[in-house]
C-alpha cells in the first residue's frame, strides 16, 4: 500500500515537472521566436506563429511590426463632449468657456453658474444661461454700458445733452464738443466759429505789408532830409567863397578929399 502511494506521488511529481519544463520550454521557444521576429512593442506566439501587438494608445502599422500613435480624437466615437486633444499614446478632454469638467466623468462638461461668484461682475442683475450669462439694469432709464456689466444713463439721448453740436456719453457723465472749424465756448455747450487759417494768414500779410511800407517811407524821409541838408551846406559854402568883400565907406571919403 505504501509503495503504491509512493509510486503515485512520484508519478504526480514527474507529471508536474514535465508540465513545468514544457511550459518553460514553450516560453523560451516563444521568446526566441519573438526576438527574431522584430516586433516594436508586444509579441505573442500563436498557432500561426509570432504576432505583434501594441500598448494602449498605439496601433500596428501596415507591416504589422511597428506601432504608431493612435489618434483617439479622430475616431468615429469621440468620448469627449467638447474638446478632444490628442497626445502621444493618449488623449485628454477639455471644455468650452463657461463650462467645467465633471469631477467623476472627466469626458463630460458641466455648465458654470457665473452669477454665483461676485454676481458675475454685474452692477445690477445677473442671469445665468447655458455656458454663459448676461447682465441687465433694474432701472429702465439706464442702459448697459459697453463693458456689458455696468449701468449708465445716456444723457445724450435727451435733447443731445444740451450740446449745440456733438454730445459724447461717458460712464456716469457726458461731454460736448464741436465740429471742425468751431471751438467750445465757456458754457461747455455752445460752439463758436473759429478764425480760419486763411483769414489769419491774410491778417499777417497785411500787417507785414504795413510794416514794410512804414519802413520804406521812413527811409525815404531820412534820405530826403540828408540830401536837403547836404545841398544846403554845399550852397552856403559855395556862396561864401564866390562873393567879393565890400570897401569901407570912411576910407573912400578920405580919398575923395585928397583929390580935391
């Protein structure tokens, strides 16, 4: 009985040893076959021989040996609900503005309620919508400012703000201005016609002409006076040289008595 048990145990051990050796031999043979086959990533030996395989995010090329990136974003079924961004061996999902990724199902996007935080930046009323929000004003006389958040009354809408020509609305205020050729007067509303450039130039030309004429007349007067004075001096000097000296009357009378 004991011998039978021993023989059975030995037989079982032999079978296990055989199976282990066979498996090991098969693995060694498979590894040897794969090493010589040239797979880039994974390799298994099937009934028809070695077969190449790729890691997740990669696919076999047409030759069945090398692996290249799998663009999950170009597949017919894109798991991302908004934006899919491919990467080497993987991909990622992201959301449009006004949405945030679901914390559990990261390929899903949930709407963001912007009005919860600081009233969405709206001065008066904030209204949330899918993927966005908008501001509005409580007072019907006010309109939304250009920034889409603040409220302002447009003074220019009523009688042009009292401006004679141009009215420009600003946040909380307004200002008047004038068209080309006019300037704003001290009341900051009415406009006065500006002197044209041509008129100013004409005045400058007239003034320059008057000054020139005055200078010419002054020079002529000075030259004339100088000529008159010069001629007068020459005349006086010439006359004093040409005129003879008159004899004394007393000497002439004595001579006459001597002759008698």
